[in-house]
C-alpha cells in the first residue's frame, strides 16, 4: 500500500457519511418540488413506498421467517418510521428544511439526555433549550414561522426517539432484512394518507418518475453510503458528524429551494448542533445510540 493510500482510506468513511447527509438533504429538498403535484402525504408515500420496494428486492426478507415476537418488533419499528417520515414531510410544507431538521434532532437528543448526571450534560441541555427558544417565533412575528409546521416537526422528533428505541429491539435481527420489512410497514402506514390526499394524481407518470428519484436520492444512496461509513468509523464519530445534518439541511434548503434563514435561526441551528456534538462527545458509555439517516 502506498503512503498516500492509507490517509485516503482513512478519510473514505467520513467522505461517505458527508455524502450521505448531502444526498439525503438534497433529495428531501427536491421532494418539496413534488408537493404541488401530490402533496406532502403523496410525496412521503412515494419516498417510503419506492424505498421499501428497492430494499425488499435487494434483501428479499421473505426468505427468512420471523418469530411472532420479532415480527411484532419489526412492525412496530416500521410503523414508527412511517409516522416519523410523514410528520417530517408535513413539517417541511410550511417551515424551512434546516429548521425542521433542527427541531427533529431534539428527539434523539432528549433521549440521550434522559440519564444526564454530570454538570457538562446540563450545559448541552441548556444549549438545546436555547436553540429551541430561538427557533420558535415567540414574540417575533418577523420570523413568520408556521406553528403547525413546528408542531409536525416536534411530532417527528418524538417519533425519531421512539424509532431509536424500536430499532434497538430489532438489533439482534439481520439489519438489511429488518430495515426492508420495516420500510414496507412504513409504506403501509403512509399509503392511506397519500391516497386520501392525492388520489389518482399518484398515477401520474411524471410524478411517479420524480417520486422514484426522491426515493433513490433521499434513501437508497444515503443508506448505502452510511453502511460504508459505519464500517470505518466509531459510533461516536458517526454521531458527531451526523450532528451537522441541520446545517447541511439549511444549506440545501437555501441552494435548492431559496429558503433564507434569519441570523437568529442560524444561531439556533448552531446551538442544536453544539448540543448534539457535546452530548455524543461526552457520552460516558461510548454506546451513544444513533439512528440511521432517516428523512
């Protein structure tokens, strides 16, 4: 191996994780362009439905029968995943992508802080609370932040925390197959909302093609890159890098959708990122639970 090859190999997992975040956020930004055609519910149904189809074709989960207990665990995992995706897409209808991701991040952040004991942990809690306080348009009508969208993002945060818990209960199963079955369950959860909202518009060939692009760019590519990244970096490093996702989402929203944020909102995102990075970096168990790239 050449001297230059070793640093390149060491950097590859981090490049892959950054690429996964960029792909996820760019795909989600692109998904918003589908909203006028099939709505947020229809777009979410496309994204999760096509993702489930791709994952099932790759992993063929039907080849491995599951015990009833495991089947219930996977179904719960998938149902929570579906609710999380639907709430997040409903949130970004009316609030900028970066802010929605920042609010959603408080879900796993709160879960990680439940067992806070050391003084430094309460510093991260204070930062997260300060970030949320800056995000909410309390007493500042100039921010023009839709409270319904904020509520959906907060619901997505709750479901993300539940998604981590449910995912841990399937940890003993084959990762690819359990994710494929979970995604299929999520598609079944979201499909009725998409059909009720978009109806026959979901059969539009142009919308179907765009929905497939959304699924590939915001699911298939990020999940694949993430799997490469996790083979080469620790969970702690993974969690620290993943904490940058709200900033990546804000930049994607700015470049793809022209979503301009106020200085106060950028500061709020910085606080949430700092709280997330600090929580991961000072986790004494070194077993910080990170969810996969999800939205």
